[in-house]
């Protein structure tokens, strides 16, 4: 039989970033997406900081 609204609501978990109540699978998917975004941002920061060369003054 179909689950009641109360049973479905009991299975939801709080997404601390957004404050929404979502399923476990949705929590996992969002965490993975956020982790990838953070990893990409940290990679970009390291490549930007190491790729800068000193500027030579022209004579």
C-alpha cells in the first residue's frame, strides 16, 4: 500500500546547507556535487597562483 505522508516525512533528512528536508539519496548527491565544486575551486586556485610569472620591465 502507499506510504502515508507522515511515513514519507520521517524518511527525510535536513540538508544543512539549504535548510531543506530531502531524501538520503538527494543528500548524498548534493554532497558529492558540492565536494566536486570545492575540489575544482581549490585546483583552480593552485594553478592560478603557481602559473604567475614575474613581470619583467622593458628597457
